[in-house]
C-alpha cells in the first residue's frame, strides 16, 4: 500500500532546473515540440535561455503501469494536446524505446538532449535531473518531495462509498492544492469487509494495520511516499472495520 511518483527526467548539461507543464509535455512526447528552445518551453523558463538542441524522447519499450499512468497524466493535464490515449504501451509515436526503468534511466543519462519518465526511485538511484511540474492548481512549479506528493494524495477525490476507498486518480493529475506534485502512481489492496472465517478477517486486519503503520517506515528513502496523516486516518477507520 504505497504511492510512487513518476519523475520527468532530462539530460541538458546547461540546465540544472527545468519547468514543464502538461500541455508542453504532451507536445514533447507526441512529437509536436522537437527543440528545447521551443517558445512554449521557454515561456515556462524565463530566467535563462534554453539551448537550440533537438529533443530526444525516450520511452518504455515494454508494457508498464508507469507508462499507463504517465499517459493518463498527459491525457488529463494537457488540455487536449496529447490526443493519443493511454495504456501500458507508449502511444506517442516518437522517440527511442528502452526496456524497464533501468533502460530508460540509462538511456536518459547517456543521451544528451534526452527526456523520459521514470519511477522516482530509479531517477534517484541514477542521479538524474528531474523537471519541476507546473500544475492546474497554480503557484510555483512543483518538484517531487514527500510533502508535495503527500499533498496530492491528501487532496485526492475518493470515488468509493463509505469504507470503499477507491481513489479517483484523475484528481492526482489535476490537483486543486498548490504545491501538489501531479504525476503519481497508486497501488491498491483489495480485501473483503467481512469474512466467513473470523480468524481470516482478524489476520487480514492485522496485516493491513501493520502495512499502514510500521510498514510505512523508510518508504521515502526508497523512492516511495508514506501515506499522509490526513488520508491515513480515514484508511485506519476502514481497516479497523474489517471483520
């Protein structure tokens, strides 16, 4: 039961801090924007001049939930600029494919002018430079931190009823709280609210209580985000109701 942010990573030697938004990312990953000094990118980075360098898109060549979530973000946050749909296979139609997070991380690290998407843990391990994301909530561009992703989770819409805590992940991609990092992958635990065998119910409850308690320790050191207190309170209520 964890949340994993997806980092947008790039390789531009002269640029240590880069701001991007949903529409611009969509146009980069569908091939509509091909140069780093494109006016749309430059408008988000007014403090310096971007190089007139070709953009090399790197994508996952294998099917992955990371690709699906990234494309769902592009679809939700691009104001119609993406136009390619989502799914576990990359739909952009441009760039170079690399297998797994290891492959995309290595390709981005070794290819000047490249841009890709990686799970945060891999971006950290490879010491890749990560873009800040401008969101629909306004405010400053947002970097990945435990706090910024925690804001996203805490502010997410719950589409389930009662203790059925199904998250509307589209609310991640267009957050309402400033300072929320919008490209986030969620994992789920699906259990029964009541079991015919009470011992099974007790065991499931104990497992989930441990998961949302001690199991959250150290997640931030490994590229994942602990459940924020605001959401954990509601989650604890649902877990404690299992019988």
